[in-house]
């Protein structure tokens, strides 16, 4: 059985009032679905790992094969729950330890 390779993305949020974890992950799913459809979005294996409200940084886990798809779809987010927002990819890593050391 082949092991699934994953990548972790650190996302910087620019937002007037911080969204909840659910609102953020729904916005990422919606942007991914809008660009690549249901089938494309289902191949990402997207899940929220950490959401730091003080620093406005979220960490998500995705499959390696969908890295470019998710990076492209995240950059198209212009609103979260009807409020203006922007999401930027800060760092990409294969492990959480390396990702958090890159952020410091």
C-alpha cells in the first residue's frame, strides 16, 4: 500500500473581524470547488490543523499532488462569510515542526 504524501501550508489572513475555524475552512473549500469542481476539490484531502487568532495564521494539511491547486484556489479568496478578506500562503512544508520553525 502506497503512503499518501502530505504538505502543510501556513496561511496569513487579512480580515476585518476574524472568522471562525468553520468559516475559514468553508471559504477554502468553496474557492477550491469553484476552480476545480467537486472532483478536484475531493482530491485535496484538505483539513485544518491549527488556527492562531492572535497572529491571524492558519495551518492546513493537503495532499502533495494537490499543492499547486490549493495554492491557486487560496489566492482567489476575496471574502469570508460576506466580509472582505484576503488569504496569503506564508510557507509550505512537509512537516509541522519545519513549518513552525519557518514561521519564527
